[in-house]
C-alpha cells in the first residue's frame, strides 16, 4: 500500500490545484522560520497536502468537494490522534488572501514551537 500511496503522491505533486501551487510557492519562498514543508506526503493511509514533521503540522487546501465531508473529519481525527495539528484552508482563501493564510500559519508555528 505504501508504494501505491507514493505513486499517487507523486502524481498529485505534478497535478496540484492553483491554490496548492500558490501556497507551495509561498511556503518554499518564505521558509517560515526555517521550517521545511513537504507537499503531497503520505502519512499512514492518507496523503496530506503539506506537512512539516518538525512541528507535526499538516496544512490542507480544500475545494468545494470537502464541504462538510465526513471523511475529512475522520482523517483529521486520525492525524490528531497521531500527534499532528491540522490547519485547513479553502482554495479561495489561499487565492484571495495568501497574506492572511500565511499569517495564520505563522501564528500556528509560533504556538507549536
């Protein structure tokens, strides 16, 4: 299963949404406090959009298909049980207010350090 997830993750890295591309560009360029993020990373049986293992922080960028999605709730609960903090942003938040999204991410990083 791990090999399959790695293949899917590689494909997802090549086919990011516009919002994921925008946030990845900022995360890489900004190097928020020197924290290294990975994108489309398998964790357990899931693939998360972005993660830093230094702080066990997961960032998800969601489109409309995620609205009130029970699978996302189960996934977030599993990640939190494994010690991860999960931040979720809507695509339009990232595209329309990247500075606000980065401010929220910085704030979460500060609280986890």
